[in-house]
C-alpha cells in the first residue's frame, strides 16, 4: 500500500485544481464595447475545458466488423458563467456582440462573419498561479446570453448569467505561450454606444 501511495504522490504532484484557472477573453475589434474586457476574467465564476471525439467507421468483411477512426468532432459550444455588475456592462457587451452578428431590431445581419468571430481561451494554473496548459478556441461568436434571475426573496446573492459561445475547433498548448497557437491578448476596445440598444 505504501509503495502505491508513493507512486501516486509522485505521479500526481499537486494535481490540477478545478478552481485554478483563467479565461483569456477578448472581443473582436469590430464590436463596440463599454466594459473593461480585462475584468471578464475576474468576473468569471465557472467554465470548462470542452471535449472532442473521433467518430467510428464500421467496415465489414464476412460478418466481422472492423472499426477505423473517422472524423474529429468538437462540442462546438463553450459555456461561461459570469457575476453580473450593477450596470450590466459585460452582459451588454455580450448582447452587442450578438447584435453585430444579427440585429433583430434593425433587421440586419453581418455581411462579414470573420469580423464578428474571435479567439477565446481557458488556461489551467498550477498552485503558484503559473499557466500550465492553455486551450484556445477558434472562430468564436456569442451563441446565447442566458437569463438573469431576480426575486424579492433572493438575499445575500449576486446575480449570475451564462454566456454560450460557439466555436469551430480548439487547440491546446503548454503554458501561457499556448504553442502551437498563440492566444489573442485581452484588449480594451473603444467605448461606444449601440444606437439599437
């Protein structure tokens, strides 16, 4: 028993902690924002490292089945839970991102999809706060901004809302450099107002 515990201690080290993470958050420069994008990481309460799968192709010969690797598939959605501020600034910016893609009130749709797609990511941190693995999502846009719950009986709570992002694929690198792909640094966009807000 002692030997197995020693092996586990050596193999596991400190172990990856679920609460040691950072999101790498930026909005495409075509989106007019009013919040400080660097605050998005601080306001993030929870997220995930999404999955990927490889499909199976079944090939038969005389009643025998052989499975060979098929095509790679991603979940294509990434959910993030944020704390809400009193001015709803970050939530407004996520809605502005959606409106840049498709504005229901103005009946307009983006004629340049690449302008409303960005790169986001999530980084695993070690016990000292150093980046150990960074997952970068490509061709990201806001798919859904979740509801905000309110109620007279809700005390000692802060509002939270979920944002679901759609993406095409992701890559994982080691540490902050995110090799083989470099995550875009968070940027503070010019403050502007949405006339359709």
